[in-house]
């Protein structure tokens, strides 16, 4: 194997990093520009009109609810009640918080009646709107694969964190309650989720969730997953959708070797590519797949792929590509830690779903802004730290809105007077030095962080009254 498979920083192969001019300044207003220009009343009105069922609009319109949740993710207030108080201010409040003159309880009554499917369709519409403006600069060293696959997505699932026992059905329950789970399809080259699916039952199996969400993907795309996605039934679903799959081999699968395609062996390395027959044939028909075995430097990796032609996906490219599967793990880390999705503001599954989709929406705008910053600084987007960049983008968004607030007040105090204001991009908050947002090299002797073992938890489906609640919440 070549040394190109050795990764540094955030998955960037050795020798691929670009030199960074740390003294240069980069623009911080890209995220707020995307949010204000693409999350528009017309977009929300179109989504609501085409996908509403029994929902109605009152003072809290669908656009106001969406804008409110976006402001919550960017500003991260201590509570929803604190954020609602921002919406009740008189004229002149900034552009992120909507202006809604209604009692605070009206928001909760409105939001609890809006099903997750509305926000799922809003997220899809928002992604479709920003996609032409999103640079395809992530994982740029894998771009040659685009000759054979129009899209490459990484699929994975994650459960949400525990919530407080605020619902009546949770009163008196000592078990930890999880309000749902998420399945995400991460676009390798655009750097954000092309599809996010929320499920209110945290105990719902991950594989059926991933199988049911393949209809939107362009034919010929390649889907990368972990060992859970190596079963023959999943490869059958991919074949029916005219898609290709790459996943780690599950140890319980029955494998029979048919033909050796290639074998490269060094003193301490092995790369073997074979055609194999997978499955027992009892519940699912046996399938012919490629088995790629890789051994080097203490690393052991067995991959299964439905790309039978090595010219489309070589064994070496498959190993490199599977190494990038950790991008989706980084995605969940960004959503939960950087964008604070590990702090759920409400317990009702509908409100939890709204926070999930709003977080994914802000994350998409954030990653597009990160890619544009990397283009401006002539570095790879993977060389920029999300944990350092997002707080600066959020602060810049806040200061931008405050400046707009004062500009509006000045215009109101001077009717009929043409006033020239300086460009906000010349303000100190609108830019930062590149070295302030670059990833730092970690010491090879660092202590590995071992997360605590998951404790005993329950889904709402396991609580008396919970199944009735979940049946009232359609996913789509």
C-alpha cells in the first residue's frame, strides 16, 4: 500500500495539506448570509402549502417557527423561554429572531402540533436551494472517483441524548428516556448532510431506517457504511435502487471465495481482492460481491463492495474511502457538541425533531461557509477546526444583526434622509485571522478519550402511554 493512506489532521492524507498563511484574514459572514438569503418566507410558505395536513398558521407562522429554531441554534439561549422573550420585543429586533406578539405558551402549543415531516421537507428544500452555491472541496483527493460515481454518501445512525421527564407519561419513571434517533446521509464532497431522518422511537432498528431512505439518491451513487450495512438484504436494496455499496464485513456473514482478482503482499502488509459469494441462501439469496482484505501496521480491515469491476473502484481506493467513513462520526460530533444538539430544549418528540432539523440546517450553512473560507485562504476545508470556527461565525452573525438593528433605527430617526453606511464586511467582527481557526496538530502521546459506557435507557415506546404518543407522530 502507498503512504497516501496514512492520514493526518482530520483525515487528510500525508502530503496533501496545503501551507496556510496564518496572518491572512477570512470572512465570517458567509453563514448568516446563507441563512438569511435561502431560509426565506417564500421557501417556508411553499413547503407548508405542499406538505401541510391539519396544520394551520396563526401568529406563529411556519416561517416564524423555523426562523426561531434557527436563531436558537445560532444563539444557544439558556432555555426556550429565554429565546421566546426575544421574539416579543418591539420594533427593531434583529433579523434572526422573528417578531411574534403572542404569549409564550402559544409557541409550545403551536410547535407540538407540527409534525416532523414538515421540517424534514423544509430541510430538503433548503439543501436543494444552497446546493448550487456549495463548493465540492471536501475530500478533494478522492475526486477521481467522480468519473465512476456521480455521488458518494456515508450513512450512519445515532441516538439522541436523554431528556428531562417533563411529559406526563414520564412522570415517576426512573429510567433514562431517549426521545428518538437520527439517520444521516453525509455527502462526502459537499461536506454536509444531504438527508436527515428523525425517528421518535429511539429503539427503532438502524438497518431498516437506512434501507427505507434510499429513494432520493441518484442512480449510480456509492453508499459507504459500517459493518451493519454489509448484510445481503441491504445490498439487494441497493441493487434495486441502482446504487453501489461499500461496507465493512460483518464477522457473522458466511463467505465462500470464488476467484482471486489481485494480491499484493509486502514484508508486513497485505492487500487482497477477491470475488466471493456472501450469505447462506436461507432468508436471502446469495450475492456475489468483492471482498477486499487489508493488513498493515497493526491495522486489519475486511471490506465488502457490490462494485464488481476493479477499474471502477480499486482495492486501494476502497481502503482509502472507508477511512473517510469517520467523516460521518465527525458530523455527529459537530451536531451534538459544536452545535449543542446534546442539549435538548424540550421533551416532546415534535419539538425534539424541530431542533434536530434546525441543527442540521444550520450545520449545512456552516459547512458551506467553511468551504468558502478554505477557498479564500487556499487551504483544505479539513484543515479548519469546526470547534473553533462555529463560535466565531455565531458571534459574527449576532454582531451583524445588531449592526442592522442600529442601521434601521438610524433610518427611522432620519426620515427622508439618504444615509450611507459602511459595508459590514469592513467591521472587525466580520473577519478573523486564519490561524485562529486552523486545526492544531495533536501529540501522538495524547491520552485516548474513552466515552462512558451507555447506561440503561428506554424509548418512549417502552413507557405506558408512549406507543399512543408515537402513533400520533408520523415521520414523513
